[in-house]
């Protein structure tokens, strides 16, 4: 099998994120991953959590073959082939039939996981992610988990890390629609669709893992 795309950052943070997921998630369930990228997280989490079914997706059609190859290489019964999913699309996934369970009713997910997307996508994707999560999470118990850098209230958490300030500047130079998001703004978008911030976990390299649930 040819060499697959590899993200050093995804490799560094996969275990800290897994450690947090094992504390947050229940014993078993089905997870939908948004913006799977190289598929490294999907393969790692599915291997470590055999009672969880993992559905990788990505909005970039060019990423899907590599994710599919990684899924094939992993050969795990609980890791599904990737699907095309753009959070801005009116239907998830973006091609083919809507999520269904056993060919019958619409499938609801116990968790939706999205890492490192909001700061490298236009701001409207945040509202779209929250709205899609509210539609596709299991009512009452489903959780949306996001991971990445955020700017927080300085009065409560202190000044932003210099590395995050530099990263934000670099992002905005690359694309004016990108940038590290303010946590308060993200929480406000979640609130609009009935989701509330349940937990905030500080992670290595000045990142946060956030857990949203139905309010």
C-alpha cells in the first residue's frame, strides 16, 4: 500500500485526546468525525475503543482516498469507510443518502468529534457545525466534542499564549477568513441550537477540548 499522508500534529495529539475521550464517552456508541483529514485520529481511536463505531468524513474530496486507504490498512470492524461531508451542506453527508441505521430510520450519533477545523475554515462553518450536531446527535445524551486553539476571556483565564497569538496572525495572513475563534463566540453559536458547553479540558500546546451537550 502506498505511503499515506501523515500529520505530525495529529500524531502528537492523538494520545492526549484519546485519554480525554475515554474519560468523557460512555462504554460504547457510534461517533461521527468531522474533518478527518489524514484519518490518523479515526484509526487510532477506533483501535483503542473497539466498542465504539467510528465514521470518518471530510469536506475535501481529495482527502477521501487516503482516508479510505488508512481505513483499509487498519482493517477494523468498527471503522467505517469515509464519507464526503461539508458542514455547510443542507444534508449530511453531502453525497448519497442521509445517515440511516440498518436501512431503516435515521441514524443518530452518540458523539460528534471535530478537531482543528474552526480556525482553518470561514466563521460560518461554526454555526453550521453546531446546527448539524443538533440534528444528528442522539437527543438528550449525544455530545459534540471539539478540539483546537481558542481565545478565552483574559480576566478569567489570563492572557492568550504567545504561540496562539503568532499562530492566529499566521492564519489570517494565509486566509483572511481564518483565525483562532473566541470561545465565547463559539459557545453563543452552540446556544442558538440548544447546545451548552458542558466541559472544558486544557490540552497540550495551548489547545482545548470542549464538550457540548443538549441544554
